[in-house]
């Protein structure tokens, strides 16, 4: 084991492995033993004035683990996604069974995934196609964090603001840890009392985050206001657009999109185009902010141009053009022919494929 003084960190710790956990001077957890150190971790150490750390003995050159390279592995990206789900589940459970972990501890599994997704839409599309309804709450929190950061980038926020949005989205549903699993996983309609308890997760989330070391008002607001709606029909307070923090409005868009485009216990997920169309309808109902939704939808649609699809009659082709007025009815090229689903109403998109087969989307929806 090697002891490193803060004066020598810049040139010596990147790529090295922590031998011991690192805690702040006030006793809050910062970094876990076994962490391969990056510049992001270095900033944490500097921000908390950590003067000394212990590293494992170096038997080979330091690992080059800048965040942009974290996921350049032979394994599918989904493998790393699910590895992070396990750690996220532990952290969320600790938030109600033990002392609330610090913000820095929550960010250790999340930040590398977020930075990777921000590199390009194709990786984002891969994550969107991960299947399954198990561990939904934890997958949903991870996805909403990634989506929120993506929206921040689309809206040309600074990198620091984009990271903040990702953090807000990641922690937006932490209050559900105080809601009974029997209620969260119920397939039958909720009773009035059960629905009220579900709504209380926003209040529970605010209370948990207030206890979290390193949190901020924006992060707390993301948990508290993400179910408020532009027309005042949301909860917990029923406030309208001008009263809802704009960053929380972004979390609301990411939350709704992931909810309608994910597998659930009681239904399969929508196709990507049905999900985006549903999001646009929420704008027309004056529930979500069009200043956020329309740039986001356009960005995601562009990512699907050229992707392979299977139609409801079994024929396969590629998407040539998508239309905002009918998102789920694109122009598809099959061989030398072009099929306009806006006019061919008996056909619809059944499957959407992306290059990595591990993320193929499958829909069992009946013909419309």
C-alpha cells in the first residue's frame, strides 16, 4: 500500500486504485475502496480538502480511465448498465435503512454512465432499448438521470448544469423507497389511499435529500416538483408553469418519457415513436413544456433515421424520414420501394433495431 500526499496527486493518482475508503473531514463517505481514480474523483478530493489517500501497490502502468473511455470494453454496454443498477439499489436502500449516503457516493456509479451517454445519441439509443421490468424503480431513476442530462445537452446548457440535471433526474424518485413495494408493484387499480401514498413519494424524496450531504436546492426541487404540470393538474401542490422551477420541468419530461417507453409489470413498452408521440400530446394537453419537449423529440427522432424496422406485415426496411405531426408513422424504404405509413394506415412499426443486437426492441402490440 502506498500513501500519497495531496501535493503529488495531479500527476500520480489518475488510473490508480484506492486501497481504503475515503471520507470527508466531517465523516461523510466520499469514495469507495477499489475505485479506479479519474479526474472527476480528483476534483472530489480537492473540493473536500482531502490531504492524504492510500493507494494499492502499482504492479503495472496506471489504468487510463478518463470518463470518456470507461465503457470501451468487449462486454455489451448493458452489462455495465446492470452492474450499476446493483450498486444504485444498495445506495437507495441505504438511504432509508441507514444514514443517507453522501451525494458523492451516489454519483460514483452514475457519473461514468452519464458521461458516456452524453458522448453520442447511438449509445443513448442502446440504453433506451434495454429490456425487462424487474428492478423498475432503480432502472427508471438511472434512465431519467441519463435522459435529463441528454436534454440539458440538447438545450445547450453548460457541462456543469447538464451534470446537475443528470443528478436531479437520477435522484428524483428516491422517495419511492419509503413507499410499500406492494403498492409500487400493484397491477390492479390503486385505491384512493394507495394513490395518495404514491403521490407522497415527492415529499418523501424532498425529506431524504435534505438529509443528504452535498445536495442542493435544485436537486431537492427535482424530487419535489417533477409531477407538477403546466396547467396545475399535477401534485403535490397543484402549482402552474410559472411556479415550477424550469429544471424540475426538464425532469418531468424525462420522467414521463421513460415511464411510457419502458417495460412495466402490467404492459409492454411503447415503440420509440409511440412514446415520443405521447410526449408531444402531453404538450398539447398543457401538461409538459413544449420548449423542452420539441427539441428533445427532434433530437431523438434524428437518431432513428437509417435504423432498421420491421412492419406489422413482417416486411423489413429502414427509416428514411420522420414527421412531427405523426411521429409513429415514418417514411420507410423497403428495397426500392418507399412506404409512407401516414397513408398506409393498415401498417405500423412492430420492431425497431439498432446495431447492437443486445438492445433490439420487441413489441407485441396488436394491430391498431
